[in-house]
C-alpha cells in the first residue's frame, strides 16, 4: 500500500505549517510492510499569504511534500488535481487545518486491511476521528467532546479510500465552487457503489479553528448563505429526502429554526450583547452554539432561496 495524502489549502499558512510537520513525523511499522511509503500532495488553491514562499524555503524539511498550484477554484477542483497527480493506490483526504497524531497513517492502513479481510471485499473506506480545538499552541491536547461527533457518511476532513473507487465514482463535482457539500455529494455516489464506512477512531486529527469572536460572524453568515446555495445544487443532483434532511431543506427545519430564532429576530445584532458577555467570560464555545441559532436560520433561508431560483 502506497498512500497519497491529498490536502487542498487556501490562505492557512500558520496552521498548515503544523499540519505538514505532523505528517512528516509519521511512525510506520516497518516489520509488517503494510505501507510501502507515502507522499503528501499539497494543492495550493491560489493562496495570497506567502504559502508558496514558505514551502519553497522549507522544502528540505518537508521531503514527503509535493506541491501543486492552481488559480482559486475551490476545494473540489483542488482535491481532483491532487488525486490525478498522486502516485498512491490509497488516498487519504484531510484539510490543511488538521493536525494529526504520529500513528495516523498506520491506523488508517491497519483499518483498511482489516476491513477488507472482514468484508471479503475492498468496497470500503475508513473514517478517522476529528476533534475540534482552538488551542493553536497545543492542538493535540484537546479532549474528545460530544460536539465532535459526526454522522456523515463521507467527509474529507479525515478519510482514507482506494484511489480506484474515487475514479469510478467520478471524483468531486467542481460545480461546488462555494462553501460546502462537495464531499457529501461524492459520498452519495460512493454509497451507490455499495462502499461501506469503517470507523477508525485511532486515526485522530485535531481540527483547529480560532476561538469564536464577534469579528467572525459576518464571514460565518456568508458561509451559511454559500452552504445554502451549494445545498440547492446538491439536491438538484440527488433529489431525495435523505439529501433534503442533510441540507435542511424541509418544512421541519424551516419551522424549527424559525421558532428558535423568532423568525430571524434573534440575530447577530440582537444577540450581540450576550455573545460578547460569554466571550469575555471565556466561554466562546457556548457563544458559538448560541450563534448557531441565527446561522442555521441563514442557512435554511439560503437553501430555499437558491432552490426557488433554480426552479
């Protein structure tokens, strides 16, 4: 097994540095020969934060890293470019803000091999654990939290899959140029190929993002609006109830978030004082969960608006 770790990146240099250093420190079991080697295929999606300069200056410390460049086209196009230029028979997808443990690749390899033996088939992929943290200095010290649970079938934050299944499914749809859904949409096509998800909790990645602040809200709202637009594209491709549930395009979601947000009255303006109060008392995670009330309302409004426009 030769592994290609495919990573798209866009203006994330500080955490990308930690991401790549951790991947260079992988501990592989030489005695069982399960992994013949690995490469890190980093696709820069038009970064403007000197990512390419840093990579060039530190290439000797990053022997596994192969750098590809493209104009800013989004994560779907970047991952496709990475897969097409990879040498591995096995692809591991992570995001550039993920810091992994030393046994990360070995854990995915072990789970893939055991899963194939148990199933008598290679129609499977492994999904590792993702722990969210805002601890930049020591991201791997974060404990697992109930909010870290994910029920997603296929999410590119931490997944390993045979390259041939990605090619058979058709890779990522580059029509998803904005934020959201390109990986879950590919997951729908992989599910139609009868691939089984194998949980791999030992392959741990720590997903870093800065602690919630009021300054982030405008960007988060824009992401939810974009997610709504991409959700409408998702449903147009796969008009099923399962997809409607994923993208929150149901009357249940419209009523739920309409009630919780008082039809939009509880928003970034009206909730600003309580959010700031929680942040000042060092409770940014609770503040972020409260902000989810209006963020989900923006998402639901966005997906319905985009869906009506596409009709």
